[in-house]
């Protein structure tokens, strides 16, 4: 019976050794991942190719590579439709809201992680529940309107000062820091503000970097909220400005492609600068605690 079973296994495995099967499985895995990467990267390649073509060449061969690559579309897109102002607005909204959120979340997450007050676990549970709730657009709109912040920069920034997943990541990362540090800092006479900023903050840099990138990407790419809350063209972020930009360009897809690439460049630079922290921040913030 055992001999028949071994023979049957050998038929299915081709009689190969375990190491040979492992190598073949690894090759197939990399091949599969390579195919997925091509499908994922291909639209980006097409976007770059389109942005480097003049309109006439694009109309003749939309899917082909540019015969004479040119950056003329980028310079033209930069000059039209108030593009620099839209980009500056997005940078202002993203930087301001992200900094305020990170600083406030740090001081909120620390006592929750340490369970220094009654109800801290309940509050953390509310953040978890908030992940599964749809955006409360109507109450949110009424609140901004009643505060007199509709169609203003502070009102728009106020929309992005809460991020449940970011808070959860920071809380769980702080839980991984030994409590003995709190006691040692108290014995040395360190104030709460100094302890959080000078000791806790450097220790949770991976989590801070991860939350910073996730929060900044969410603000930078937001389309629905600026459409609802901003009616003044001078206040438009770049995502809302692209709608105006498309109206100016019409069917000039090379110009629109150039504008989209310029839109993604700042966040791409931020991601590349902080990427070495992101994986450790996500894994520790998701597992620990």
C-alpha cells in the first residue's frame, strides 16, 4: 500500500526531488507576479508615452511609443488653467491637515495605548467601528455650513483631521514600547509634553511615516469633498482643478496625461522618501497590541 502511494505521488510530482519542486514553484510564482506587474504597470507606461507625444502623433497612433519624445506637453500644461495655483493649494491642504492630524493623534493615541483613563478601550473600539461606517456627508456638510466654514480653506482642512486607520496604527505601535520607559521618565522628572515629543515620537517613527503617507495620499487624491465644499476656483486643489483643466484641453489627451503625471509626482517623492519606514510601521501597527 505504501509503495503504491509513493508511486502515485511520484506521478503527480514528476518524480522530482523536493528542492527541484521548490525551484519550479518559485519560478512559477515569479512568473505569475511578473505577469501581474505588467498588467499593473502597463497603464502607467501608456500614460507616460501619451504625455510625450504631440497631439497629431497621438491621434495617428494612440497606443504606439512616441517617435520623438518631447516635454512640450508638460510646459504647456503648467501654463494653462491656473495649474500652479491648484498644485499649491493641494500642497497647502495636504501638509497642513497631515501635520495637525499627526501631532493631535500622537497626544490622543498615547493615553489610549497606555490605558491611562477609563473608557480608553471603548474609544479605540469606536475608531475600529468607524473603519466600517460610510462617510457621514450630510451631517458633515451641515456642521461645516453652520460653523460658517463652507468654501473656506480652514473648513476644507477640518474635514481631514480624523483618520481611524491612522489612529489605530499609532496606538498599536505605542503599545509595543515598554511601560518601563514611562516610569523612568517620571522618575527623571520629564513632563508629559517632553516625554511624548522627545522619547515616544522618535521611537514610533515607522508608524508616523506610514500614517503620514497614507493620510497625505488620501487628501491629495480626494475628488468628492472639494467638489462639494469648494466653489471658489481660487481654492481648488489639483484634483478638482483637473476637471477645469480637462474642460480647457477638451480631447487633448497628451496634455491631460502630462498634467496627471505632474499631479502624482509630489506624492511619489514623499513615498520614496519614507518608504523604508512604511512596511515596518504597517506590520507592527497591525499586529502588536
